[in-house]
């Protein structure tokens, strides 16, 4: 893919920057026992990349309209926070190196996450990157979450760039759909969700990890330098 005109990078958070999706799924399974329901790994996996309202809808579809979905989500959040507080949350491989490269290159960075602003702040603080982004846009800040384009459109606007000058990094299906709907090129870096034919069509590239993204940007930088010589 051509990265020569990239002027800003927009990151997803959960599953892309931080290895949180496994913790979230573990918390969902743990909390299921408290509520006396059988864990549904298919539903729990489909909740990846969804804002809370989307997750609530999935839970009600699976467990019934009278299921206390809001209470279940709150209990799950508490269980997940306990896992984070215990030191289980880690940055994804290559995250430090990629952020450092973007700093050196002077490329602005935004975060566009389906999490609430409070949760995003706590997550970023837990892995010590709370001050690494020029712009942070959360589900709290927009009318609609992913797969709608609102988060990415807001991030590009706040960065002062047009969508065609940005690259988005996503791990979830709804994240890829949202970036594509915003007219922003997207690289999928899969986490728990494997790439599908749809994801291949919507993504400019599918890369195994953030080290691969860094390598692509470094190669693009080298090519631009060669053109100038």
C-alpha cells in the first residue's frame, strides 16, 4: 500500500494497542457464572469492537429481553477492572516502537475508541501511554459508535487533516467498517477476530502485528528519501 501521503495515524485502543480483549472475554465468562447463564463465546466474540449499546442488544437477543444486561455489563466491567489492577493488561507487541517512530517523524496521532472516555483514560494510564496522543475521541464524544464513521470523522477533524491523509489501525470488524465508511484507509491488525473476505475487501492491508505496520512506514519513509536524493 502507498503510505507516502500519510499525515496522521488514528489508532483503535482495545485489541489493537492494548491486549485487553482477552481480559474482557475472561471477565464476561467469569460474570456469566454469577448470573447463572451459560457463557456464549460466539456472542462474547461478536461484542468485540462494539460500543456498550451494541453489546447490550446482543446480550438481550441471546438471553432474552428480561435479562438484566446493564447490570451484567457493569459487573463485567468491575471484573475486568480487577484484572487490569492486578497487572494483567499489556501493550500489544510493537506498540511502543510504533508510537516512538511517529513521535520522531512528527506525525500526529489520534485514538478513536468505542470505550467511554473514563474507561479509555484508565486503560491508557494502566499501560502508561495516556499522554501519547494529540487527540482522543471516545464513544462519549459522538452520537454513534462503530461501525458508523463518527469516531473516525471526529478524529480526523480534530487532527486538522482530511480523511485521505490519515491511516487507521484496527483489529475489529466494526472498526474496519467504521474507518472505511469515513473514507479513511485502514490497516487491519487482527486480534481475536480472524480476517474475513469482507475485511480483505475493506482494508488496504492486513498485517500480523504493529511491528509490520512500523516496517511498512519505515519502508515508505526510505522510498521518499530516495526520491529526494
